[in-house]
C-alpha cells in the first residue's frame, strides 16, 4: 500500500479486527488481520467466514460471505439511526473490464501512432488525395470503425464501396453554420446536449439530377450538394436518403465521436469541413465489424486506419480548449488549498481545480474529477451521494498532503441541467429510478463528457493518477490526453434510506463499482466531516 495511504488515520476509534480467515489462505493479497475499512461491497474474497464489525457503524460494512466468496449483506449505515437503511448487494463482483481503463500512455511522442495504427499524418495525406480512412474509437468490446472521406471528393464508386462494406446508412458530418445555412434542424432537438450519441438532422436528397435518391449515384450527388458552400435550402428534398450529422464545436477534444473525428481530420488536412462516413459492419451477420476485420479491410484495400485516441493526442499537442484565468489561496474546513480557475474556450463555462501540495513530476497523484451537483454539494441533498463524495475526497487529499479535485460545472443531473434534474426527482418519487427518469425526460442516462477536465489536469501537471471514483466511464477518453490511471480509489460514503435506490441503479445500470480492483489494502473509509473547524486564515 502507498505510504501516503498507509498514513491515513480515522478520526474515530479504529474497529477491532474481527474477520476469521481459513488457515490455508496463505496466498491472499492482503493481511489476515483484515480491517473492516479494507472491505468494499462487491470485493470477492475466498474462504471468508462471517464477519462481525465493532466500532463506529457509520464507517463500515457488515454482512456475510457466501460459500462461493460473494458478499451479501448490509452496507454503510446512515449518518444516524433515524435515516439508516439496510442495503444489500446483488452478488456483485468487481467488473473485470475495469482493468482495461488503466491506461499508461503518458510517455512518448503524441504524434507517434498507437501500435497497429497508421499515423494521423498518413490519414491526412490520404484524405487530401480523395481516399478513404478508417477511424476507430477506443478499443473495447463495442469497438466501432467508420469509413471516412472528404464529402467534396465523393463519387458514385466511393458511395457504392461504403454501402457494400458499411451499414447502408450514409452520413455527412457538418458544422453548425452549414446546417443553419441549409436550414437542416435536428431530428431530436431535445437531445442536442446528449454527448453520448450523434446528433442527426432531418434527412435529405438533392433535387437536381436525382431520381429516387437511394442509388449510389443519387446519394453521391446529395453529398456533393451538402458539401458545396453555394448550396441553398431549396436545393434539397426532405426527408431523403442521406443523414447529415451535427459536428460539436471543439471536435474530439469535446466529444470523442466519429462525426467529430471525421470533420477534425478534414480541417487538419486543409479541406472543406464536410465529411462522409459510414459504420463498417460484418458482411455475414451485419454486426459492427470487430477489430480483426477492420485491420484486414485496411490491409486489403490499402486504407490508413487511425484511432480517435491518437487524433486527440495529435490535437492536444497543438491546441488547448481551456485557459487558466486565476490562482488563489483557498483555506477550507478541510485544510489549505490552492484554487485554479479555468474558462472553457468552447462555451465560456468556468471550472475550478482545488490543488493540495506540490504536484512535482505529476506522478501517482490522488485525483477526484467531480461533477457539479448544486443540490448535493451545497444543500446537502440526501437523494444522492455527491456532497458526501466531495467531502470525502477533500478529506483524503488533505490527509495525503498532495492531490487535486477538479470541479466541473455544467454537469448537473449527469448533464441534463438543474431544472430537468428536479423534474427527474419528481419522476423518481413516482417510481422511476435515476436512469429511467433521465430517459423518460428524453435524455441519455449520462450525458457528461470529461475532455475539459482532462485538459485541466494536464495543465496542472498531472501525468499519472490514482482516480477517486466509482464510475469506470471516467477512465475513458483519458488516453489521448497523455493521462494514465494507475489505480482506482473507491469513494465510499454512507447509504441512506433516501439514496439507496439511486446508488443501486447506478451500480446495476451504469456500471458503477462499489469496491476495489486493486490488490492489498486501500485508503480507509472516512465519515464525511461536517463539524471540522475552519483552519486559521
């Protein structure tokens, strides 16, 4: 265990060690004198007998391990008996895929491609020549590869190739000003802020020189018309067979999607920022083509294949979407910190980073990326655990003597906004869980993105971090920013009658992990402190 973590002490009296382990468990990755604070919901331990915790019940888990090693029992009690609630897990284990989020590309030349990929420069050369590029998102079970080329260079032959190898849906990535000029509104305007999904406009066909609009020749003419700066709204029929997509300002530095990647590539190539793209599918069953098929296709047809991660790294080396505006000393109830204010160049939103100690070489830094939650962070709402998580993160960083909390504004309600969050609360009172409520309102379960947070961390000097989170989604997209997650520190806070259903929905439906995927003991659970006196000015 890290020496800083080892030095962390509970303010309350430590409980007695009361776990009995079988004598033959010699190879366990933790001490037989296991403390209650080293147990987390969902953490499988072999041959563990019944545990009875003594000490402050606010801090600790209690329950039994079944014969197969899974934990079934109540979790943290509430702040007091009047609001306490029993909370049982559902035979949860640590998600195996979590290890895949621990990336370590903090070193090396940002222009050097990941293994097995072409360089960004090779892709730019191909695009300038009117050729295809295959763009792949981060490798995982749901990897998606898209054929991409410049819309201004499209031909019937190129569209036929895309239809043959793709999904049949031919999309055109366009910037907002072009969509407005052609009066192409979004299909679902209420989902415009959902960064987890592409933003389709109404479909179109070119009026001149086309018949039904479905042929490769007709669609090529429609794409060329969309790419022309001289086209007007009256040049198109609605609906049609070509699917324009709205590019999000900031591109892959804001949303790591194929639409943003395709338009970014064209701008980097010095071409008109209108792309044509289509998802590549398996020729037999129509599912998204796996990585092996994508590489074979790239080889067979001499098409450069690039990673969105590499494109993020390439752009990040050359530009920055946040600017640091001020730094100030910030004494708090937890201790004395430095407050860094950042302004987003995309939307003018201001964010804050709370820094403790000397970041130095930026290695192995304790980090919390916290999404704004006015109701939880300021008013102490018990519907969620946000305020308690922020409190705990500040305490852990103060005790470690070194770390960063990045506070991202604009993330209210997982990106849906304060007013919509309150509407979601009403739906939850009617029986919906937190995920169902967001979906019922027409939003994604989680519409947040963390690109701005990643750039803030890099500006502060972070290279590798121990990330304080229960949400594996916060690990994605970091690779392109030269950030490496070398460990995950669970943020375990009390479960109450008011928030138990909320936490269970996040665990079962959003993949939140209430446990540890690191071997050995971890930083101890600390009851959120609400009574600690302010330090002297």
